[in-house]
């Protein structure tokens, strides 16, 4: 058990609060908080409940896996440093059975673990100390994206660009007729770039459009997801045909 994290930031609402912090109710959405620090878990639970979420708390890795499989939450806030099972192992066990979005909570100095988490398919991460209101904003952003799963389809159903076929209604991707297994966020990123093929987007623009992070967000999140996508849809990830880097600007999809 770690000592309490006294660096948790409590930010009050003011006239200067960014628009991203003006929250809408997320009623009937279930969130599982996994953190062994009692103060962190209690504060997050309080803020999430105030926004209309149904909240469950697990204090160790084994309890987290059991709670996730039993309750099937809509979102998991997962600390990486846990007793009994570490956060990455918890993530692996849960994602093997549930396609639930996961935001990882990490301490300063755990950059390697954050990158590993994103490589494994986590939807986002937040470094401690953090503002509870930022966590709520990010949770809502992830859930908004998940809720749009079938709402942006094309009239013909499947968008075919070269050897890549993407169906936004079924969220199915095929490359050369071969199905490709993507995480929810990988699919969102691919769909956005493909549906705007030929257009270049900066990493900040992609954070805004795909992650809904207009006011905060780590651009390395985009870099990791682009790398994961290339490994899955490109014949040669080092010399990609579709997911192109425009040096000094950002990324684009070429058919």
C-alpha cells in the first residue's frame, strides 16, 4: 500500500473554467475506479457520482478483475500501481473478455508503463497528480466517442480505400480481405483519417477530433496509436502506404 497522494489537485469552478469543463450529465453510465489510495478513490467517486455516474471502487488488482467481469462497467479508471495484481496485468485480463474503454492512472516517472499501456490498447492515461475535474472530462470524452460507434456510417455502409475496407456501423476493418482486430480508439482514429483521406491533421487536431481533448492531452497518445495502427494495417509499418507522416505537420491517410 502506498502512502496517500497528497498532491491530488482540487480545482474550483470559476468564470475562467474552459468550456471542456462544462459538464453534461452521464446518467446510467457505470464507472469502475481501481486505485488502492483511499483518498484518490473517494474523491474520484464523489466527483463522478455528482455528474450522474454509477460508481464501483476496487482497491486491488484481483478485486478489479472480479468487479469488472461481474458489473461490466462502461468505463474503467485503472491505476497502474496496485497490490496483488499490477495494473497492466489487470488490463490484460479484463480486455481479454470485455471491450470496455480504459483510462490508466499513472504516477510521475512511469512513462514506460504509460507507453506500454497505450501499446496494449488503453484509451487514454492521466498522470498523477491530477485534477478530479480533468478525470471527469476525460471520462466523458471517452464515453462520447464510444457512444458514437454506429452513428457515423456512410450511405453504402463500408468505406473502401484501396485494400482497406472500413464499416463504421459494425466497426469491422479488413485489409486485403483479411479482418483486422482494432481497439475502440484505434478504430476511431483510423475511421477519422480515412473518412478525411488526403487531408493532413496535426496531433493536436487529432486529439481534439478523436479524443475530444481541446484543452488538454498528451500528443504522444496519437503517436502510439498511429504506430499500433501501422503494425496492424500496413504490409510494411516502416514504409507505410496508407498512414503517412507529413514531417513537421502531422498525419494523413492515403488510399
